[in-house]
C-alpha cells in the first residue's frame, strides 16, 4: 500500500477511535474496548504490507493503548462486575495471533490488565496469561529474554503494591540477572540510603555483564553516584576519571568539586586531559574542559591539528590569538578549496572566507581569494562564487 493510502487509513482509524472514547464516556466500556482492539488489529495487518515510513500506523496503535491505560487507571468508578469483564477481555486480547512479533503491545495489554487485579483469583489468571505469553514468544533469544524481563518487572510492581516492600525485595533479589531488575534494586538501595549495598549490586553487575560494555558502563555510573553520596572521594575521583575520559563531561564538575587544593587539582586535570586527548570518545569533552578551564594555548594546539575545528572555536581563541586564528582560517579555506567539487562546495568555501573577514581578516581573505582565482582558472562556477565576495 502506498504512503498516501496509508495516510487515509490512519485518518479513518483516528475517526473510529473517537467513537471508542465516546463509548467509554457513555459507560459502554466493553464496546469501547472492542472498537480499540479492532483498530489495533487492522493497523497491525496494515503494517505487514504498507509503507509506514512516517510512523503514523504505529502512532495510532500507541494511541489506542494509551486510551486503554487511561481507562484502567481511572477504573474505580466502574462497577466491580464490569471491571472483571474488562480484565478478562484484556487478557484474552494478549493471546490474539496478530500480535505475534509485536510483544511490546502484548506486554502493554498485560500491564493494563494488571492494574485491575483485585483478588487472588485474578492474580492467578494474570499469572497464567503472563506464562502463556512467555511460552509463545517467538523470535530470537533476545526477544524471549526481553519479554521475560518485562513480565518480571510487572510482577515485581504487583508484589510491591499488594504484598509490601519485604516480599517485593525478596522477589527482586531472585531476578538480578535482568538488567532492569538490578537497576531497580540499585535505585532502591540509594533511595533508602544504603549506598554500600548499591555499590555491591553495581560491582556484581559489572562482573556479570562483562561481555556487554553498555551495561557495565551503566553500573559504573551508579557506583559513581554511590561514592558521591557517601563521600568516598578517592574512589569517586578514580571512577570519575574513567567516565570523563570516555566522554562523560557531566562528571567533570562533580569531580572537580572534590578538590580543595589547587595544586592537587592541577595534577589531576593534566592527567585527565592527557588521557582525553588520546580517547576516541573524548574529543568533545576534551574541548569543553579546555574552554571551561580557559586553557586556550592547549585549545589552539588542538585546533592546529585539524584546522576545520577553527569554525567551532574561533570565538574563544580570537581574543588571545588573533593572528593564529586568521592563519588557521586561511589553511582551512585552502584545504576545503582543494576538496571542493561542485557549486555547493564552492559556496561553502566562500562562506568560510566571509567568516575570515568577520574576525578581522579582510586582508587575508582578499589574499586567499586571489590565490584561489589563480589556482583554479578552469572552474568557472567556483570563480563565479568567489566573485560574489565583497571586499
């Protein structure tokens, strides 16, 4: 189906969805649900054959689910018998075959049903539906693990709400192999003021997830937060160095605040900058710190290694190194001119020449323009663009 037809289908679905909301307002909750489920089914089928490059179909489905969440979150005005019917209808919907491959939406329906649980019998029915969903999840191991993790998080929330913190914590600690569960446990420890436990959980996560650098990094950030909260300065500085060198500028100020001795900070800063200069992820953080610390000589050397950087830092460098800034602009202009191949490139070279004029380099801009006119006599489009510059 073409994008234009998809757009019309989406508009039609949105109109029908309004009828579902009207049904909710008229206390015809099951009828409203039926309409929303019908829309979701149609939209999922549309996804299989249509161009949804603008995401409109997915937005309609998410909107339907949002309407369902609003219904169950404000369910206390609904009679108990009707709440039970809604609960059962939501669980039934999670089993529909058209959700195969769309586990996020099944999980959303399961979560909505969980908000309506009011008895042990309903809890058992919910658990059976969750287990069934886990048993029928298709796709990769990652997909099954993801579904398992999401169901575990939902169950934790239910236990916390209905059985209290002690039982919820016991459940939590049995499932720490799930990253989201471990994260919940670490946050809970921090909120309760038990930073040592947060550190232990974070370190265990780092050891467990060594093959997953992104997760290891997440646990280190939590460990840093715990060090910060407990005033473990040396550990904070050591881990802070690692995080900053990996490009995390946000930790720079926090680490600096642990130093009262200027000489001690200077040594730490030099070591940090030396490491950042070699870090593949650290360039942006490196230059941010140089500007923050007003280390303009080092910033100038950084720009000299790659003159294109002058566009980003000429404002900081100009008051201190006006001649060097103009020379770097000239070098950058000549490099870009050599690389240019079409009128768009030529126009961009001229844009940089005008920047050189604006920083006080009118003479240098004129000289480099004349040089380019001489160097490229057979590029009429380039010469035309250069001729537009006013001196």
